[in-house]
C-alpha cells in the first residue's frame, strides 16, 4: 500500500503508526450471525485471496472474531449486498477512527457494471488528496483485473 497515511491511526490526542495493515471484513457465521475477520494486507492479490478464503472460512465455522488490531492498522470494510446504497455517513464515532469502506449491490447500466463505494477516514489521518490517491489506485487495480 503506497499511501503512508493508512499506517497511522488517530487515538485520542495521539497518532499511532503501525508497520502493517490489515483489512477487516464481516463474515456471516454458521449460526447466522456476523463475526469480524481481520486479514493481513498482501500486495499480491492471489496471496491475499488465499488468506481471505482461509480465514473467513475459519471465522464462519468457529464463530470467533479474528482480531489483528494490536499489531496492524485495520481498515474496515462492509459489503451490504442485500441493498442498494449510494453512501454511508458518520462511521467515525471517536471510538472507531479507522478508515472505512462500505458498498452495496453492484448496478448494471447497458454493458457496464458499477459499484458505488463510500470511503470515510479521519481528517487528522489524511487529507482528501491522499484519499483520492487511494481511490485512484483502487480503480487502477480493478481495471488491471478486468484486463486479465
């Protein structure tokens, strides 16, 4: 991840810098409830996918959260695929200041597919320009996958 601001978390009146990043995902577990699963960031998408499949399956089966927040800066994500969303607001509550990405169902218009993302971050962590770099990098990564 080449946006260094993602390694910093505002906590109270301090900024804590981490050496690694994890991505949090919410997993529907075998009891029909949700569990939290942190997965260490890996630049190689195939390696990340291996971790994703392994750890989300474990969390779904054992119904226990996988928490890496003591060792890594955690970026929150949530896929609410049962609904259409255009955005979410107010996720930074003072308790959870981590960057957060949320999305709903994708939309198809003509021959293209669209996925609306809501990306929130704490302004002491990064400015809009840093967020723009991250989102541009994300779009470039999606474009590279499409071209495969």
